[in-house]
C-alpha cells in the first residue's frame, strides 16, 4: 500500500464518478501520504536487443586485472584504455577515435556531471533478445518507499509489469504509467486528463471542491465496503490533490514550464515550446524531470535497436553513441537541478565479435554469456566513494563468471544494484526484508560497493 498499490487496486471497485475524478497517481495513497523526497531518484535505461557493452567498458578478472585477451569482445588482445569516473577503464582511443562510443556519448552530453558520478559495472549473463530477463528493480524500489508525489512509477512499454522489456526482479512494482507521448503525462493529471476540454479550469476546480466535501458524507457508505477505510482516504486525498493539479495543469509535469530549470533542461534535451509531443527527447526529458522532482516513482526508459550484430561495427557504434548521450543527458539533468540520481543501464544479452586482434572487429552474433549492466550514482556534492568499480568478474574465456554472486542471474544482479541503492540512501536495513532470499549475507557483502 505504501508503495502506491492502493490507487490502482482501489480504482477497480470504486463508483464510476470516483474513477472519473481520481488522479491516476500513486500520491493519492492511503492517508494522503506525500513522499518526503528523501529516497534518491532512480532511472533505468534499457537497451533492447543485447547491447555490446563489453565493447565499451573493459571487463576485469576476479583479481581486478585485465583479461589475457578481449578478442571475442571487439577489443582485440590488448585494448587501449581511457579512464573515466576516476579510475574506471573504458575502451580508449584508436586511430584518433574513442573506441567506446558509449563513453563518447557520455562525454558529449554530461560535461559537468561526469566528475560527480561514480560507476559500477555488473558482470551478468542474460538471455539474448528476450523480455524475460529479471533485471527490473522497480518492485524492490517501490517496496523500499520510492514513490512520487503526483505520479506513479513511469515506463515506456505497454502491457509489461516493468514498463520496459525486462521482468521485475523479486517483486512486481505497482502498474507503471506508460508514457507513449508527452500528452500521456498531462492526461494522467486527474481532471486535466479525464475531463479534457469538457470543462474549463473554474468548473474543474469547483468539481474538486465538491469531491472534497462529498468525501466526508460518503465516508459512512464507503466504510461498509471492503477496504473502505483505504478508499475513503483516497477520496479525501483526491479532492485535495486534484485542486492543486487543476490549478497547475500541464505545467506541473512539463520541464519547459519550470521557471527555475526550463532553460537548462531545454538545453540538455534539445527541446523547446514547439517540440512535438511524440519527440523522444521531450518524452525522456519529461520523465526524468518528474523523477528528479520526486513527482514520480522510479522511471524506466527504453531504446531499441541494440541487436546490432550485422557484421559491421557501424550500427553498433551509432546505437552505443545514442545510449551514451541519453545516459549523459540524465546525469546532466540531475546536475542542472542540483539533485542526486541513480542510473541503471540494462540489456537483454550481449554481442560477440569475430575472433580478431582488431579493436574495431565487427559484431557477428549474440552472446549473452558476455553480458553487462551499468550502475551510476551522481551526487551534486561530488563523486561518491566506492570500494570498487565492478561486481562479479569475467573469466579468461571472456564470459561472465557463473561462480560470482551475480554471474548467472539477472535477478541477483538487480538485487545487487538495489542493495547499493539502499546503501547510498543509508537504508541497507531494508534489504533482508525485501530481497534477502536472493543474496545471502556473504553475497551481499561481496556486491556492495557504496558505503
């Protein structure tokens, strides 16, 4: 209930008039609870199709040394190294070009925030080209208390529990609000969406006041309904919330209308007042903005086209550059708003290059045994300290080591990311009650990189 489940469950048994005026918001939860904003915003970026992240970050062995060769991972035998995030090795410069186009994209769009961001790679095998990998941490995050003040958790893919092409790890989250265009956000705000243009602002505010008054007179009737107390609380909250939202309208969720941040965020995402509602950068930028303002719960973004083993490096480089630029915009948005953020990058499977000494060998096939996830934490006060930059390891066979706590399990990898998120929030005490079945005490100790 505290994670925002009530608004969705209760809406199934409320009177029709009530479903019309209630916001589709996790903030209308029992008791008019408004999240404190203490939990750090969390954004997942899923690269659908099996990204070749091993061609970007240089994986290490169990002793945190380089492997004997990277010739199945598109990096030859001895790849050039570029350090970022303090001391994290990425594929460096070859023939005047940065091999890691993901890093190239990050540097282009996050010129300020990279210096304040910590990075951890997670070495984990996963199923190629599959939406059944248990990478989504959103259910665990909701259980831990990450929720929005006016919006639930947000996603991009309809008919999924996570809002992206990944399965929830450990726990299902509340049903995500799927954002297919910018209007999906504005249409979610109570009367603004449900009533559209059928009422003017004054009429909608009058209706809000009516609901607030009705809530008390309806209390006795609602109390006789199963879970009546919770429903009554939702009604009470809805009357208050909807009045606020009616007055703000779309401005409540639009980064372009924020007097404090509009200029900087418009520059980060390349958007303006005339940007089409279906523009990806407007959609992503708006979702991230609402997460950073603690107006939404966790946010799940997705970019397709990462099944790029087409016997070239060109397609993969283009996709990796796009992923890096998007990740950079998320971090730079947090910098612009002076807010911390955790960024979790996943994919379904990975790629293999032709066996080659070249650092630009083409991608030729799927190879989920060489999978990676990335976890980043930006803090506006400065780069957070970590005890290491890799969870798990790769073997000399150039695959994720199955004997590590996370090597063979996307669910364990997601739990490891969640554990680090809790550690960042100083709430590691919550882990055992939520995900303790996935990682025991020894495994938990092995995966923690943030104090």
